C-alpha cells in the first residue's frame, strides 16, 4: 500500500481524530473565516455575504465607528468580522446566538484580540438550530441593559423565528436601543409582488395562517416568511416606525434592490 493510500485508510479509521486535529488547527491559525466544515450559517460565500450585510448596515443603516452595536443571532461572525477595522475605541460590539459553536468561535477569534467585542451563547430552543435548547425565544430577556445600543441588527435570523418570538424580540430590541436607536432586520416578506414570483423560485412559501408561511411544515423554523401587513402591525406595537424605503431582495425571483432577503430599517419611536 502506498504512503498516500495508508494515510487515506488511517483517515477513514480515525475520522474523529482527524476532525479534532482540523478543528484545533482552524482555531490556532490566524484566519477569521471558518472552514466550510464549520460554516453552519449557510452560504459558501462567507466573506462576500458578510461584507454585503456590513455594507448595508453602514451605508443604509448609518452605523458609525463609535456606535454600540448588537448582533442578534451572530452565528459564526460572518458580519462581525467586518467591524473589526471599522469600530473605533469608543465603539462596542455585542452578539449572541443559540448555537454554542458560533459565539465560541467569535470569542476565540475576535473578542480575545479586540476588547470592544463580546459574544454570548444562550440555550434557546429552535427546531432548525438548537433542538435541545431549554429556553423559549418568546420570553427570553436579552442579557443587556435598557438604552445601551445605538444600533441592533438581525441578519437571516427572523427568517427562522415564529411570530410570538419575533414580536417578543422586537420588544427586547426596542428596550435595549437608545431613544433614536436603529434596527436593521432581514426578512422574507410576503406581498403581492413576491407572491406572484415565488412559485418559480426555490422559496415557495406555503401559508400556515394569514400572518406567515413556511417552506417545510414538518420544520417551520427552516425558513419563515411574513406578510408585510402583519410585520407593519407588530413593528408599531413594539414601538418602532419603518424608515422608507424597504429594500426588497431577489429571493422570490423579483428584480430585487438587494441580493437575497428583504431589508427593513426601523427607528425606535420616541416615548411619549
Ligand atoms: C442563517 S444563520 C445567520 C447567522 C448570522 N446572523 C449571519 O448573518 O451570518 C441564522 C442564525 O440565527 C440563529 N438563531 C435562531 N434562532 C435564534 C434566536 N431565538 N435567538 C438568537 N439567534 C437565533 C441561529 O443559531 C443561526 O446562527
């Protein structure tokens, strides 16, 4: 048996060991991009997609280098890593996620070296991402002080969360934002235009009730789309107003202004 064949055989017998070695190698090298093997957030183009969201947050959302930023459902730092060179010494970046591996990677690769960054794991149940989670998204209190962030965002997160959880998260976001704070969220929005196009796309959502639709009725949280009118209601009920225009994405096959999901910018409504 050749040297190469012996290595392949060894690899087959010791898959776990090789995986562990690879895992430690990835942690120890300087690369901030996780290898495809650990990239559970989807999308092979990790850097391009993350940079796309970063550009939207900066150019459309108006985030500034000295802002305090909250990344809800931060994953494995696909967006966070673009803020490393952007934030100044007054800026701060917090993120949390329900898949343990994500914040762990972000803390090791980013927060350990850059003190303005911190990431947390929270053990919330989600059928798609954390089947053994012990907490409910519907009543989870964000572990941050009220009025402590200028900007919050959730990219490709509410597209995996059910209505009560989305409503509750919006109220939490409203609580932690300062009085003129901004939230940027990505959604699959159902309206006449997307409904006309989506039967021909890979996202052909089927309505569960009049508020939302899903791709897979066995696993609702695989992908969820919301009726635009329903979103507008819960935004107002959570203390937000929509900043126009909504940037509709090309997910349904429509001619989108942005690549994938629809982007909504919300402003915290001043308290009366
Ligand atoms: C498609 S990934 C996007 C990750 C990241 N926002 C990005 O753009 O790279 C969806 C993320 O939402 C997270 N997630 C799902 N439900 C959540 C919840 N209730 N609270 C926080 N994060 C959640 C998942 O763990 C996963 O990391």
